[in-house]
């Protein structure tokens, strides 16, 4: 297969995953947007976590909430739990990296806050532990995962929102997760500050 053919295949696979997601996910994405909107209106905050590429997606989502989507507006309270390098390395130094997010959730989270967990397949143990910690604090969960949702799928309840991207390919999952983040940020902005 030539490089050009490979690139076309990647584009086609990405497009197909987005089509499949557009068929399966809009109601869940809208529900997550409304959940986040209600939390922010009630003066709650949003905590976000993910590892690897998903940590970058959590950072991007935090930026959209704290700064702006398409027009100037006040910042919204959001904390990316993967950003504190000194804390992460301290926890790692104590050989307890699986608790890197859950320790922060227990310290920073309050009832009514929302934890947004972004994983490729729902089996990221630090995110699983963060969700357990959030549930113990009566927080709500928005989980963005791929495949069947892995271990996280069994943790979320009726008031939480689990968005499963219909793919087992990590790159396709991450592409759709970015689109979902952009969608949620757009809807939240519209709900709180009016149309763009």
C-alpha cells in the first residue's frame, strides 16, 4: 500500500467513525452538556482527568471552559487534574501513581461538582480510582471512553453520562473525543451566554 493510499484509508476510517458517532451519540453529548450547565449554574466546578493523549484532551477541555469558545465571556471553574507536575511526581515517588487523580478529587471535589474522565477504553486505573473517589463525594460523572467502556462502564449510575465512541482504534476514539469536547463547550457556552 502506498503512502497516499494509507492516508486515504486513515481519512476514510476517521470519517466513518464520525458518521457512526453522529448516529449514536448526540443525545448523550447533549445530556452531558446540560449536566455541566446545571452544575455551573449552581456554582459547582468541573474536574477533568485523563492520561497520555487523553490528558491533553482534558487540558483542551479545561482551556475551553476557563477561557472562551468563540466569544469573550467570563471563565468557568474547571481544574485539569493532570496539570500539577510537582504533585504527580511526588505521588509517583511514593509509588502510588494510581491515586494521582483520586487524591485530588478527594481534596478538591464537592457534592454537585462534575468529574470528566477521558480514557481510550475505560480501563485507565487512575481514572477508575478518580471516579470511585468522585462517587464517594456525591459528584456526578461524565465519562468519555471508547470500545465498551471497560471498568468505568460498571461505575457510572443513572444520573451520570457515559459516552462510548464506537471504535476500538485509539486514534479514532481520540479524534471523536476532541469533537465531543468542542460540542459540549459550544452547547455550554450557548446555554450560559447565548448564541455565538
